[in-house]
C-alpha cells in the first residue's frame, strides 16, 4: 500500500486538471473491474461485480489535490498565481514548485526578510505578495514555457520519517490507494468505485457522479486534519496519528448516518483495529455533496488522520493507513447487507 | 572547475553558524586544489594562494562558509524538537518547511503548523518559542538521537531554473565561496599583483564573528568580502537592488575604501565586465565591516552576487553573475597596485 501511495502522491493533479492521476488509476484498475467510464467532469466511475448483489454501495475518493493556477505572466518574467483549494500562504512562501504538465521548475519568492518592517515580519504572508520564479528574465522568455491557466504544484518528495510518511497530496491519494487495493481483491458484493474530481474547490465532482451512480450507500475515503502537535491539548487535537481510522459523526458539511457510524465502531472493535472519532465539528468532504444528491444517500466517511493537510508536507502514520484499509474492506462486506 | 557542480555541492553541504564543520571540510578540499597550505582555524578555512613575494600588499578574499539555520534547544513532552534561530530566519515561511537535524545521524523533519480551525484567524507569525519540528519519532527515540546544541538546516536540493539561474538554500554565501574558487582557477599560472590569502569564514550570520578573529590573524592590507546582495524581485525597491544576470555589484560606501571601489570599477570597465553599483550609506552588513577596523585597519570593499529571496530555502542566483564576479576579482588581482 505504501509504494502505491507513493506512486499516486508524486503524480500532479490539481482540481480541474486531474487527467494524469486518472490515467494512472485506470491503468491499475482496468483489469479489476467490469465496467469503467469517465463522466463529463472527469470523474472515473468503475463497477466491480462481487460474489452477490446487495444494496447499491458506492466507495469513493477524490483524485485532485490543492495547488495553484497561473493567472498572469509579469513583465519581469515572474508568474502571478492564485490558489486552487484552501492553502495557507505560509506553506507556499519559499517553496519549490513545478509549473504546468511539462513540470517546469519554479520557486516561490517574496521580499527579503531584511527589507521588511518589524510589523511586516510579524504579519502572515499573502498570495498577493508572491510570484513564481522560473528563472525567466522577461515576459517573452516565460511565455515560451508557461501560459495563463497552467497549474502549478508543490514539489515535495515522499519521505519516510520513522513509522510516519511525509508527502504532498496524501489528501486524497490515500483514499485512492485504498480504493485501488480494494478493487484488486475479491469482493463479497457488487460495488461501485468512483474516483472524483474537483473536491478541493467545493465538492464539485462528487455531486454529479453520485447522481449518475445513484447508490443506496456511500463510503467516502479521505484524509482528515489531525492537530495532535506540540502545544495542542485535549479536544483541540481533533484526532490523533496512530489511533486508527477517523469516523466522524458530523463535520461542516454533513451529519453522518447514525447506523453507519455505529457500524464502523462495532466493526472496528470486532476485527480488532483502533478507531477514533473527531473531537470537533471541523472540515468537510465529498460526503457533503453525496448525501444530499438525488433522493439522498446514506453516507459515511472513513479517514486517515493526517497532519498539515493542504501543504507540501502532509504527515500520516503508516499503521493508520493499514488499519483504515482493514476497516474499509470489512465495511464494504457489511454495508450492502443493511 | 565546473561551476554548477561546485555550487551544488557547496550549497547542499551542512554548515549553520557555529557548526560549519561539514561545509568547511568540503570547502577546504576544494581550496586545496589551488593552495598548497590550507588549514582550519576557529572554523575559518584559510589558504595561501601562489608564492609570497616581498613588497606586494597582502590581499584577503573572504566569503563566509556558514549559513543561516537553527539550533536545538530541547525535546518537548509531545516528542517535538524545539529550536531557536542561528541568523536572521524569515519565520513567516516556517510552517511545514522541511529540515534536517544533525544529531547522532541526520534526521529529517518538518516544522509543524496549526490547522485553520486553531489558527485564531491566522494573523500571527509563529515565534521560535512556538515552533516545533515533527520528525515522526517518539520522545524516547529522539532522546537517543538528538541533543540540545545540535544544529538544523532547511533541507532543500539545488534545482536549475531557466537559463543559468539556480535555486537552493545557503547560496548565501556558498556562491561567494564558489566565486573565489573560480577566481583562483582563472588566476592559475598568472602573475599576481598581491599576496593573496583566501578565507572562508565562520559565523557571519550571527554577526561576522569568524571574520573578526580571521581579520586579526591575517591582518591584510586589503580585504574584499565576496558575499551576496539583494536582487530585484517582486515587492522589492529597485533603488536598493541589483538585477540578476547583470554582473557583480561593486560596493561604494563610507565604510569601504573609495580607492578600492574605484579600482574595481576601472577594472570592470577595462575588461568589459558588466557590473552594478551597490551604494550604501555606512556599514555594509558584510565581513568587510570587520576587516576595515581590525588591528590597525585595512582598505576594504565588497563584491556582491545579486540574489533573490535572501535567507530562505528559495534563494535564486544567476551563474553568470558568479562567473563575472570571479573574472572581476581575477582582473583586479592581476592588475595589482599601480
């Protein structure tokens, strides 16, 4: 699972520009499903027959990652950009990035600290003060390599730190990796697998694909914010690395199905994996669009706890990925029987 | 010598102020290509170039070998590494920045950051008291590997941008070190106008302390500090900046020798080396300030390589400026005192 995650995380696919991720996934799952199609927005919808048919279950994750879009090429050859998805400018300033599908090397610069006033040094940076520098010395030179509308990506390696993993795009290639693994197994029930686009700009892809599939149940696989870091105590941690899959009762977009919520904890206990809930109503994911699509879908999200989401350095615990997968695999065999 | 390779090795070497050992040893081995007698004293790497000739003035070429970094102050209860700064760090870019800690072995890590729900409106830049490095290791594992006083640097690889531009951390002032080495390459076998000593000095970033004792030890007649200065970039004031690719910035300042400044400018003009003025109104903030007043004083000047995003892991230089600066130094040294 770890090597699959690594391969997926290192592919670049900002919202609206997911085709490289989709092609890689199609290559991996084409021999493991009975139907496969791409919908008009670009989401990949797969159907795999199981040993029997139960209620209609859709397992899904999103392919897109947060990143940047080039808005303007400046006269000095630098590139103005905007964020795609929610990104803290502090994790962008001073970072290496790749621009466009050709992966042009760039770096995000800003005014030198020496030239900032005392107040400016203590003020968080803003995207408006940053440009991407690809080394071009004029607009004309830059235009040979980049066009407005090209995307840019965090350039960050996949690194094992003790038992933990650091990478960009773990949100939500972790979900994609679990889905691919599940599709490669023999399943007890017929299952739809949907790899969605455009989650990060407002749950855009999942509403359309959920309408097309029209499932009875949806199981959303995600990575969710863990704040178990230095100086944060109690409930403010939200969830913790090493404490297993995160199953939330409610976030900013969804009140989750109570029966599915209980089923997740009961199942985790039965199969002997840890499981935790979020100690705060925070965040949101594709469940928000899915559970109110069509006539309504009974929905649950199971997430890998992840520090520093939406940064070049998302950090997860390897064991959480395994235990989340174990729980998801078991739930896929139980939910269609409800 | 191959300039890009030399700069890459130097810029990726470890050497925060006070822990210059690895970068110093590397620079020493490089300097030994040109100097018969090279030694390290107070972490200053010192070499005599060419034969000593009676009656010639003593000239020192100085570039600092240290880089900005951090020093470990402790390990927190939660298993995060606490640090303070070595030199002027732009704290705005710390969140999720990748670092390497030089403990009993090299330990990778990332600065942790609060997620949005805890960031209290996000209107504050983290202090070093709040900053903490996430290594993925437990408190117990860390206590075996990391001790207070161990040094930390930003972990970044040198990358090529378009043309001859490159980005990395620590180009301040490893590109100055490379520039001096390249000047020696140009001077091999040439008749010199000075008795030349090279010093790659320690602890510049914490207040030019290596140069203070180096200047006492060497007591030259003339000293040239080869350092970096501000290159024009988004948000910078063009009146205070040089430009990338337009050649060395020759210092002119009340604290520098006006005669040396003028000789350097004349040299550049004669040899048709493009150059830029760097006019200051007092101290230069470089090692030149130390040589000027150590012992009985010396005539000093600065030759600066323009650099963007100073003191960040995203520094950018143009290799042409390093080559042109080296040519200028070589011409000046061949010319000698009239």
